[in-house]
């Protein structure tokens, strides 16, 4: 379909360019409709990263990271090695979730339960809980098989469900499993006079045997790190091959449009079952390694925050992208560790705030809002100082370079807890009601809102490391999703209407 030139345009002038919403029509080819987006996607640091990734030969793309990772334990201390082990576990879980969510498009909110099932099953087979100490080469395959069976059992009643309904069922499964772990120390069975302790309850199962393969015992984090490096590379290579097979292409077809895939004679229900089973197997295997590393398992290791981080990793990297699952998993695993330093969290907050303002408002309006926020801060500082409100000097509260820089500009009351809580409530109310303010007047309130966000962050939230990590991670995800909704390596989509 071609667009005729606009006859109403003055002679000698080019006709007006049609709006983006007018350029898409029924029957328009998606590849053609994505031309502008593809041109824009070739610009910027993310696009350059994708180009470099595509042009690198396979031996370089796989060999160089492998060599660097194998040399890492020789240069790292105990803390960094532990962070590397946690990263390997998180990457395995991210890759497994990418199969279920990214490839098959199934909203599985009970994925972490398979991880916990693998960890607890290994603990029951290799600890003093029941006096069973199976060798690793027997216990791990048994747990993997049991995880596959559990994945099949969970997916059987869910194979007809999609979207929110599937999410509700799998979320219920995950919560039931978590409750079972917490209350599994008092299970009544008909043949026992007293309740049986299966899971150890809130105290978990301790004194779990570490891994031992071919006579070699995994006593430190170093052998576990090497094990995870090999396992992650093998898993990545296997999923890479599967994604380019008939099964992988069929998974993506089901994830894009299950109804269209079924109309093309693709066995949708069977592929859903297979995706659940593969995800459960990967999560169960990861759980066995986790139990061996920790030498114990506890219910709090498999709760909702872990699931949220895993979904954030898959979405950040690009749902359905293998490289995206790895990069997103690395970011979401390492970012909380980096943010343990309050100074880094404060600096990253301002970076996210500035990028968000300039991305949403543009360069010109963003600069105006930044200048207006600076003026608002000076005015509020003067008003509170004249009101004789007790306050702290910069040296008394600033713990970082950022604090010392903005200290003369920001008014910090002596009672930080009280004023911080009041400011937090006002900030939430202001964010919830700002859309009700007329658009012309709204611009006058944005600088005040930005100052209030900075005030709440520096006065109340920044001193608490746990809140800092959660807020900064949430802010990073929001800003990045605004800038690139499809994720780092995700595929851009155009809806043909």
C-alpha cells in the first residue's frame, strides 16, 4: 500500500510527513513498519554493544570470557569469590526463567519453588535430617528427575491457562511451597506417634553435605565457582542450540501468539509442558549447588524478593534473549552488592534522577527544571532557617562526597526521622495527585516535587542501606524501561492495527 502525495500542499514544498500512527494500516508488513525503529536502534551505546556482540567470532565470544573467569579465583579475595558464586547461581536461575517466560511466554510466578525444591531435596538426601548421605553423583540426578516430575505435575493443570490465570495458579503453588517449608517441622503421619520433622521449619536444615565428585570434595568456594562456570557455559550453549532448533522456534511462536501457533499445527500444550519441565530442571539443579555451597537450606532463601529480582533480570536483558538473560542476571545480581556502599547508592540516585528527568522532558525542559529545582532548594533552605527549625551542619550529617557537595543547598533538620517520614508521606501524596493538577500549572510543581524527592532520599532513605538498594534498583529499572521498553537485547515489536 502506497501513500499518495498531499495535493493540498503548496507547490514547491514537500508534503507533510504522515504521523507514526497514520503510517500503520491493516496489512502493513511488520518488517517495513519497523524500519524507523531499526534505524534508531543502531544508535547509542546499547546498539554499539549489540553490533560488537554480533560481529565477534564464536571462539572469541565464548573463549575470552571463559578464560577470564577461570583466572578470576587467582586474583579475587574470599568476598569477591563468594559474590562470583552467587552470580553463577543467579545466572542459572535467570537462564531457566528465560525459557519459561522469554521463550514460551508463560507467566510462571512459582519458579522459585522449583529452586527451593531442588535445594531441600538435596538436603534431605545428604544430611543428618533423616540420616541419609547419598553420594553426590546419585543425589543430584535423583533431585533433577524429581524436579522434572514436579514441573510436569504443576504444568498439567496449568496447560490450559494463560496470562493472569496462569500467574495466579503458579503464585499459589509458590506460596503453598513456602508455607510448607516453614511449617514442615510438625507433619503428622498415620504411622508415627509424634509429628515428623521434614523441613526443619523456620530453622531449616543444617549440616548438609557438600558436593563430592570423583573423590574430590568441594570444601571452599573456589571449586564451586569453577563448577558454576562450567555449568553456566554448558547450559548457555545447550539453550543456544535449543533456541535454534524446531523446539526453540516453536516455543517462540507460542510465546508470540499461542492461537496462531495452534492454527499452524504446533502442539501448544505439549510445548508448554516441556517449557515448565525444562525450567524446573534448571532451577532444581541450581538448588542442589546452592545447598552444597551453603551447607544448609532455609525458607527465607526462596521467598518473593528473589522472584522479583529474577523477573527484573529477564525483563531488563530482554525477554527471550539468551544474551539478555545473562547480562540482566549479572546486573541484578551485582547491583545489590555494589549498592552496599551508601556513597555509591547516593551518587547513583542522582544519576538516575537526572537521566529520568531529561529523558521524559527533553534537554531544554530538563535543564529548566534542574535550574528551577536549585532555586526551590535555596528558597526552602532560607525559609526553614528563618523559622528557627533546628538543623544539622553539613559535616554532622554528610557521609559521602555527594552529601558534602549538596550540603550547603539542602536543609537537613535535626530530627531526621520525623521530618523524613513526613516528607515521604507528602511525596507519595504529591506523586499520586500530580496528574489531577491542570497541565499548565503542573510544571510549577515539578521542581518542588524533585526537591522533595532529594530531601526524602538524603534525609530518610539513604542512611538505611536496605532501603537504598531497593529504591535505587527500582529507579534504575523504571528509567531504563522508559528509555528502552524491550530491554537491552529484546526485540522491538510493532502492533499492526
